[in-house]
C-alpha cells in the first residue's frame, strides 16, 4: 500500500499544472444557423465574393468548408450547444469541421462534451489541425467504437479520403446523453480518453501541433470545448504567437498602404465579381465590362447573361445591352464573355455567349459583328435542359504553333466547337509562345 501511495504522490508532483488556452460553451452564438442568411442564397457564394462571415460572426472559430452550412447553435435544458445538423452524404470525400486556435498550439489537451444524435456515422474532436485535408481526429461511431486516425493530405483515389489508422477501442454510448472525448498530446504521443477512461494510446509525428476543433458526419451536439496545456508549454505558445504578430505588424507597416484611387456608382447594372478589363474604345486606357446573369434550371448550373454594360474608369457608360436589374448581380459560377482582339486588327472585340449563340461585338459600340449557333449539348450530360449548349467560361489559345499567327483570318468566323466555348479558364503563370491571355488585360499578349 505504501508503494502505491508513494507512486501516486510522485505522479502528482511530476504532473505539471494545466492552464487553459481556450474554453467555449458556444453561448455567444445566437440560436439558429450560423450561416444564415448567406448560406440560404447559394453554397458557393464565398468562392467569388469576400464576406467575413456567412451570417453570424464566428471568430475565433471558423468553418474550413465554407460552402457547407453545417453548424447551428441552440439550447438544451438551459445548456448551450453547437450542432452539426446536416445529413452528410459524402463522408468518403470530406468532413464537416469547426476549428479554432493557432498553428503554434502544441503539447495541449483538448476535450469536449459530445452527444451524437445518430449512430450511423462518426462525431468527435480534431487536433493538431494543419488544413481541412490534414489533421488528427478522435471520434466515436455506431454506439460502440472509438477511433484515432490521421487524415492524410494526398488522396490515392480522386475524391476518396485516405486515413492512417492509429487505433480503435470498444466503447458504449447512446444518443440520449453527452460523453466526454479528450486527447492529451505530448510531442508525437497522444492519449485518447472516453468518459475519463484511457482507451487508445498512439504515437505519430506527421503533425506535431496545430489548431483544434470539432467534426461530425452525422447530426451531433457539442459543448464545453476546452484546450489546456502545462504552464511552461502555454508560455512558449504565447511567446511564439506574440513574436509572430510583432513581425507581421512590422512587415505590414513596411509595405505601401493602399489608397482609394477612383470610385463610381453602378446604378442597377452592377454585378458581383462578374467583370472583365480591357481597352474597349481604343483610347489606350482600360475599360470595364460588367455582366449580370439570371440562374436557371437548377441553382447556378445554367446561368444566362441578362445585361452587359461597358463603362470606362470614370464611370461613363459606353454602351449597354439587355435590361439591368439589381436582383441579377449575384454570381457564383463562370460566365461566357471576354474582351479580346478576335480578328487581329488591333481593336478589341467582345466575345460572348448569349441566347445559345456565340457572338462577337464591336468593343467600342456593342454592335453585333458576327454570330453563330452553339453546338448541341453533349448527350451524356447529367442535366440536359437544352438541345444547344448554353456556354460557360472562355479562354483564347493560339494552337497554330506560330507566335505570329492570329486565331483566325481577318473577316472569317468559324463555327464554334464545344472546346472553344466551354473550356474552363485557367490562371497558369507558365504561358508559352502562342498562348494568348484575354481574361484581364484585354489586349492579346504573346509570350
């Protein structure tokens, strides 16, 4: 008995005191969707528009899968929680996540109270988080299994997540109460606890530190999320963050500060992000071409250009086609129009797809110079609402093999093929002889 007591005493002395790095019961979030109202508009909106949040300000938390509106706050018997509320149908591809903390977090203990609302899939905590493709997870699933694993950043099969399994254990839980999941980190070593009992021990040095958070492939509730570390470790973390922020502030101060150059109104005809730059009127200065669009059929899968406005950088409208409407400004997909010297005469044209026709417009006036019907929509398309292709983004390429060759003889307008009107825009910086960039400068540029 004395030996046992002595061992316990030595252990208690050797264990460093823990200090909290972070604690949250999610009570600061109002009840409801964290992503409302933006998440109800379109899932991909933040792919094209900068927004600090989709609804509720979540800092210091963030949702790494921005198009996924997984998280809802609520109350249960006076206790606040955060819930992953969606039926996630692609667990083999990605996982809903909500993370916080700092990349310099290391050697910490993370815990949370977790209540799965289904036994069909997993719910748990993430730690040593590097990216949404690279992190450790401790989760429970099926009412009887605990799992410790590393999400690997490189997939061997496209869109199928690869995992490094670090251990499993049998546990018992149901969907009617909360259970504590906890992981202690010490260098590469990790110890995973379920309801206070050590169930898995492992060691892996692929990632030694990083953020922490929660995850669930099923509806599940989380509360009492805590991250702590020994005092000495916490002090090193704080010192490292302070040094980094000081260096960052110094670098920012040394850079030129942006200043507002010009500003003008776009009454009714403005559009979010849907703009091209190029010299349209031949005065040697950049102009802007702004397109509004109407989504049709399904979500934003079949957007059609409804109005196009050419304007110079003083805000003077050069020309406009279609009827402007501020309801048609949101854009979450690609649209088929570009500014390009199509016939090689030194004057830019506008090339666009509208009403199932590819059209070439005079850059200075918007007058239609050429047009041709689009080719048939591929028969194998999953969705085929139209017989003719409705267009997508554009890129212009000189495939002749000669740096001096124009894309077509002056005055000719070949019938377009599917490859010329629906090729995805690329932003390659490694352009070679014969590649013509038309997406931003407006002038054909040979490299």
